[in-house]
């Protein structure tokens, strides 16, 4: 597709359940980011993938959060044993790489509600 | 850690008026980005500023960067309703993430 694609667009889950969020970046983009946006808040960095390098996981808020990227393309963000404070919009973004001045392109987001 | 502050956080302005949104950041960087977010939508890239003194304009919006002051501005000229959205600035230090401001929610009223 032409843009960053995320699924599901909306997810309501019960507290304690696991969820998986998927991101399909723009074709050819080697850099992939996950951010979290809580209601009325700014963007919180979660994790960064660049090519085949080890991901930067420094933003993951707890060990309940994990992410992987298969084949340098599609990424999955997994949240285990969800808590109500995990309710947020999870935004995926991609860019052609860490070349100077590349902006990042965002998907529409996955809206997660934990009840 | 790099801090990015925007002000104001909320802005209500009349159509036809001018206003400026400010983005301050705490450590050296010469890469500054502006994004727009409509309600329920994702972020759309508006401007990329890559040097001290850079100025970019698109329609009624003009962005500038002063790296010495660690300040970027987004100036709105003769606002129209279609500009109502949340605007974010983001700073890139060349690491593995962009640091985003808290956003400025702009409402343009007739």
C-alpha cells in the first residue's frame, strides 16, 4: 500500500488479556517506530527498528510489552496481561532510514481500550 | 533527556487573525519537524527544518527554526476553520527516536 497500515484500527479487550497490534510499513522503509498516545497527551516513544540491527527497546514501559519485526517489514507489538492504563492509541511510523532529514510517516493508529 | 515544550497548549482564535505557536527544546539539535493531527486521525508531516534560520511556508502556515535559541515557531496567518487541528513539533537528535512536544490544540472560530 501507499502508506503505513495498522490493524486492528480499534480493539476493546478485557483486563488481563493479551493483545497484538500489527504494523505494515511503507514499502522500502527500513526504519520502523512504535509510539503511544494517551488521551490528550503527546507521543511516547516505545521502540525503534532499523534494518537488521538490534531494536532500541528503551521506551517500552514494562516487560509486558514486546515487539518484533519479521523480515525487515511487518512489525507486531504485543501487550501481555493488559491493564487499564494501557488504553491508548498505538501509532506505528516508518521512514526510509536514518538519513539526515528524513521525516517519519505515521499510520492511522490502533485504538486500544482495556475494560 | 531532551524535553520539548509547546505553548500554548490550547488556542482558540477567530478566523482571519494571526497567531504563533512556540516550540522550545532543551538540548542542541538542528532538525525540527512539525506535524498536524486531525481528531481521530494520525499525524501528517507539515514541515522539515534542517538548519539554523530555516523557514518553510505552505499556505497560511510558516515555520521557522532558531537553533541557537532552541526555538521553532509555527505562524498562522489569517486563520481559517480548516486549520483547526492539533499541531506537534518534534526534535531529532540523530538517535533512534523523535522527541515530540505535548501538542497545541488549535480551534478556529468564525
